[in-house]
């Protein structure tokens, strides 16, 4: 419950910051990563069967990579995202769309 509440808090804070600082041209967005194949999640994926089950839970059929998250961050830091603020980016292979 605490994890879910903290994610909700970050989303709410991001929207409040986006609205509050837009006149100063400060943009605030949030990236909500799904399961990303990193050393932190390695214990959960300890067997091939568990790794396959975890990957298949995502509509795109695979785990995310650090690069998947980094590409979103690079976009948000770029000039192409100059008119993006208050946005929530679930980078989760479609998991949250189910």
C-alpha cells in the first residue's frame, strides 16, 4: 500500500508543480517505469520460468531495459518536449493498459 500511495503522491506532486511553475517555463513530468531488467529485480527473476512469466505479463512480451527508460528521459530533456508538462509516462510495456 505504501508503494502505491507514494507513486500516487509523485504523480499528484508532478501535476501541481507543472501547473505552479509553467509561467516560469519550468516543466515537470513523471516517468513511471514498469519492471526493468536490472540487478535490483534479479532475485525475482531467479529462474527461467519466473523470468518468462514476468515478461509475459507485459503486453509487449518482454521486460523493460534501462535504455527503454533512458529514451523517455532523453525525450523529456530535449527541445522536442518543449510543450510537454504535467504528463505521466508509464514506460511499462503496456502493463498498466491492461
